[in-house]
C-alpha cells in the first residue's frame, strides 16, 4: 500500500459511520476494498474501525463509492472522493 492513502481526512460524520455499517460493517468493508484494489496486504477490520474515529482517508473514498454502487447503498452527501468534493 502506498503512503498516499494514509493522509489525514476530516473527522467522520455520523452519516459516514452509518454508511460504513450499511456496507456490511468493518470486516465486509475491509474485504470489499481490499478485493477491489487487489491489495498485497489487505485492510483489516481494525483499520476500517479507525476510519469511524479518524475519518475515511480520501484515497479510499472512490473505492468505497464504487463498492456502495455495487451493493445498492446510497452514499452520504459528504462522501466526496478524489473525483470531487461533496
């Protein structure tokens, strides 16, 4: 994983925390993101849990939006990815 994914994001909103839960929770989100990004070292559920405290890193937001689209889950308005801010 590159360090570009680790830079600081704003504190997560309640909507973002609920979004991660709607995607299946920490383990399912970690699995889905790791699979989509073909990561050598997969994300852990603990890493996703930290997103609920520290914020979702911008480098993962587009991937989360794609996962949400696949699952039919609506993303919160403040989940802008690298493609554009909310």
